[in-house]
C-alpha cells in the first residue's frame, strides 16, 4: 500500500531468487509452484517508453475529471430539486452520488500516482497535486504514501505487508470459537461485506485494521494521523503533520459549507459521493490482493518477485479504463514498477506477461459480483511449508485441514 517520494525502487538485478520449487494447492485444487523468475527478467521485458511520464498529460486527466465533477455537481444542485416527483428526485440524487463517487475515485487514483512518482518527473508537482487531491478526499496524503510504500516493498509477506494481511487458520478459529465449525450463511457474508465496504477504509486509516499487529502499542495510536504511530519512522514527523493539516483544511471547508448551505446539502453533494469513493477503494484493493489462486509467504519463502506476482488484474470495462485510470486492469505491473504511469500500464502488462507465464493472475469474471464470491472463498490461509493459500468453511473448493482440531483441543 520515508519522506522521499514513494516511487517503487528499482529492485536490484542481482537479487537472489529463492531456489526452492515448493508447491501448494490453491482453493480451486490447482497445484501452485513458487515462481522462479527474477526481477531482472521482469525489468528487461518492459519497453523503455513505458517509463516516460508527462506532467501535462497527467494534469490533463486531473483537469478532465475535475470538469466532470464540477459539471455533475452543478447539474445536481441546480436541477434535481426542481423535479416534482419525490421518487424521481431520490433516484436522481442516488445516480448523482454514484457517478460523482466514481469520478472522485478517479481523482484518488491520480493522487495515488503522485505518491508513487508516476504522475510526473517532478517531486514538487507530484506532492503538491497528490496532497491537494487526497486532502480533498480526506486522505492523509504523505501518511498513506509512506505506509503504501512499505506495502509495495513487502506484498504477500505475512509479517511485513501493511494491508490485507489475511488471518491464519488458527486465528480465524480462535476468533469465531464454536461458530468456526459452521458454514457462514449468505446473509452473514453479505453483512460482513456491508461493514467492510462502508467502514473499511476509515477503520484502516484510524485503527490499521487488516494491517500488521503491534502488540505493544494501542490500536488507537496505530493510525495514519499520529506521528508517533508505529507505522512511521521518526523522520516522517513533518510529513504526517502536513498530511493532518490537509485533512484539517478540508474539514474546515466542510464546516463552513454546512453553515452556509446546510447539513443536508453537504451530505448530498459531498458526504454520500465520498462514501462511494471509500467503497470503491476497498472494493478495488481487496480484490487486487484477495483471490483463491493467490499465495502468501513466510519470511523464508518470500521474495520481491514472488510477492509482486501475488496480485490480481481484473476488468471493469469502460469505467475501469476511462474513469478509474486502469488501476484495476494493470495492478500486477504496478507492483513490479510503480513509477510507470497508468497510461503506459497496458503495454507494460503485455510485456511482463511473457515472463510471468502461468503466474500472471487475471480474473475475467464480473468485477461487482466477484466481491461476494471472493469473500465466501477466501476467509483465512493455511499451509505448512512457508506457502499459504486461502481456505474457507463454506464448502467451497479445497477444505481446510483439521478444521475442528482447535476447538476439540480446548
């Protein structure tokens, strides 16, 4: 997911690769063999032109999205209240919040590009644009940039990755107790998804949910707002403060807007679209790192090349390509070289697929319904050779080993 720009460092071409050919069985019952390709092979396959960044082009996308956001906002505030039928007004406001949320997510993606240095060749431009856009969306720009950089450096590493760290089988059973022996009903899965999609992003920022655990520190200190959080280093202090200032300015603007135009207007115009942004962030990132085919590694089996391959490309059609700036479609490449701008991502993806071979994971199923399917299939991980795969108690795919052992031992 340091005070320098969060550009993914070019991994050393001489990085030693893991010699083992260890195997695991994924949720679908398919054999998984740990990748053996090297970072050098990946980097050598990417055409040089993929690295070219253009500040005017990147700014053009920011301006384009801003024009649409302004246009939809103007149309909503000027005309929806004139609709005489309540039911149609409700539908119109719902449509506005959904569409505005998508374009807001597009802005979030562009700020994410800034944090990686993919937006332009200029750090000052990257950090200025990224800080403005993320602050507008109530995201602490530098704070998240720093933790996200650490995520990129340790993707798929069970003790170093920073987000979407899956529960191990023993932990899952311990939390659920006797309920671990019973299949989740679909309504239980749906309820969990509603909570995840509504509050997941805020809970990650405020309590580091799904991140690494820091047993000696309070979860209320382990957040993206406090410079003393264990997520950060001492050198990050001023970046965290600058991020907090951005959040404070946006909250101040919202308070002024409430005083000027009323709470209901601010909720309709900003809060509900912002909640849709939060939903899409969790939807996108959860599905980028959670799939029945993906492995997770312990320290002895992990390498950068293996971890970056433990991600998924999916497809969201027109919306993914033209509004969400290919963050869904080219995520695997992004984990190998995050400073490649999104508009060069498809070309880079085609190039590395030749090296990744069967380890390139692409899911062609419906992006919306995949959320439910993956939540049912990927509840926890297990494995005894350093490579752990997803399992579930819903009778989907390969069952977990000794699912009732922990309970019977108590």
